[in-house]
C-alpha cells in the first residue's frame, strides 16, 4: 500500500519531471523561433501537456524565461564557488578560467542565447517583475566582488579601484562581448575571445613600458 509520504514523493517527482519537460520545450522553441514568436500554447503543445499545466508550473512566459535565466545563473554560481574555493591559483588566472568556462556554456547553447540573452540580462537584473533570477543575480555579483577582494588582499589585483568597481567593469565587459559574439556571423571561439578580454581588462591596451 502506498503511504501518504510515498504519494507526496510521487506527486513531487511528477511535478519536477513536468517542469523540466516544459522548460526543455520552451528552450528549443525560443532558440528556433525567437522569444516573441512563442506562446504558452506553443510551449504546451511542444511539451505534450495542457496549456493549464504550463500556467500552473510557471504562471507566464516571462517566468518561463526567468527559469531559464535562473538555471544559467546557477551554473555561473557553481563556477564562482569553484573559483572562491581555489586558494592557490592567481586571481588573473581564476578570472581567465571563469570567462572560458562561461564561454563554453554559452557557445554550446548559442542558438538559444542569441534569441534570449538580452532578455535574460533584463530579467536577472530585476528589470522585469517576479521570479528567482534577481536574487541569484545579486548573489553571483557579490561572489564576484569577493573574488576581487581576495585578489587585492593577496596582492595580484590592483588597489587603484574598489573591488565592486572592478566587478562591475568585469561583468559589463562579459555582457557586451557575449551580445556582440552572439550576433556576429564569424565563427570565432567565444571561450578564446573571453579569455583574451580578461588580459585586456587586467593589463590594458597600452604597449608595455620599456
């Protein structure tokens, strides 16, 4: 006989599976049609569930996008956790590795990010209402600030600017480079491009002093 606890687990498991199925369908549709050309009904049909189920799981298309954004931010948070846990690698190299690994994830899902990256940035910064992304965005930015603070403490990051200013500039550089790359027809490697931008960020474009 199924106990109440087992029944609750089954319901929860079904809900999680349905949530993942809907999200996967939405990502595929956004990647192929673009965000504006996909409705909740389209997502429901692609996921082979009812429109009501999609609304019960997410509430709106904006919250579907928020779920995609949250998943991206959670992956970024994992990379930041790994960087903070590394006590031996110099900060410039940590930042280079961070950019490279982020670039690999975005490059792998280029078609999706090309359609939704700008909206993802708006959602994660709280410019659109609701969802978990703004809090995650705040958490990941605070972690990035901490990386710069630790770098300043151990002497491999300049003290000329505050850690928060450095994190803001670093984050803005990443965003601008990704947006440009996503809409560039050339097949430049994003991880290589982002790694080279870390060098520009840290050491500037001026020739070395003789």
